[in-house]
């Protein structure tokens, strides 16, 4: 680790204490995510970190959100957890044509946390390091206006940016229809520059090749040019973590 990073981490830990919280349970990789998200500014990173702690304690008091609390969202089988990419990042695939705006927005928010937490946990090698990232593939094949959910999209990206800093490695969007372009422009207004830079709208063969190379044939499902089968999120069982 560079000397400048060590100094920033030390300053951040002190700033967190001044805000009435503690970093004792968290390693440097976790804190670095918040520093990177706030351009290595220790005070801003500390504020973001403390806000995350408060949100986590209130929204996920048990440390995780069980399947039983998001059953309606799981029943659609619209999210798939495929394993690890070539860079050892969990691969999430979302089929937008199976999604419909939820009448229970709180349950949808819990579902977002449920799927992000489970995907991140699938990368743990016995225990969490703190710098695990995700590769997300959003498939817009066969979507209709009934599937459009700007509120849901905004909530998902808001959670990623505010509470899962530096957890996104790459976000691929496949099969975007023309009518969705205006919707995407609306959604992208809510996104930070760092998030937008990780999004790839796959429309050319070169971008498709990048997708295949980044994920790998053994993880990418057959319908996208790989050799794997789709595995629904709820069908994935994670190993127990070390104490």
C-alpha cells in the first residue's frame, strides 16, 4: 500500500471516531472503497462510511435479508447468480422482461439488498476481504412498456452508489430496444460519473467479445454464447463463513 493511502486511512479512522463511530471491525480494503468513492478525501469518506453504518443497522438489523422477506420478488426468477468471472468477480444476470414494477417498494428495496449481499458473499474465500466486486448483466430482450420501472432502476443504482461503493466492476446492458433509449437517458441522470464509466451498452460485436472475455465461457450461459446453464439466485447455496 502506498504511503499516501496509509495516511488517508489513518485520517479517515480518526474522522470516523470524531463522528461518534468506530472502524475497529473493518479492514483496510473496506475503508479504501469509501475513500476511492470520495476521491481519497478522508473526511468525506468518513461521513459516507458512518452513514452506511447507520443505514445498515436500520435497514438490515440481522445482517442479512432472508428469502422469506422478498418471496414475491424471488418467485419471478428474474435474477441469476452464475459464479465467478475470470477476474473472480460474481456474475449477476437480470432478465428485465420478468420484472414488473412492485406495488411494495419497500420489499423491492429489500430485494436489491438481498441480491447484492448474496452475490458479494459468493466471492468470499472463507471470509470477507472487503474489496469484492460484481459484474452485472442486464438483459432487455423482449421487454415491453409493462416492464419499465424507472423508480426501481433509480433505487437500485442509488443503493449501489450510496451503500455499496466500489462494489461494481462492470455493468453490461444487452439487447436495448429503441424505445428504452429515452428511459435510459432519464435514469443515467441519477448516476455518478464513476458508475457511468463502468456501464457498457452492448451493441457491437467488439463489445460482445469484451463481455465474453470478461466473464468466461464456463460462467456465461449458453444463450449468451457461453457453456453454462442459468442458475436462479434462490437456487444458489453459499458455504458457511469461517469464524
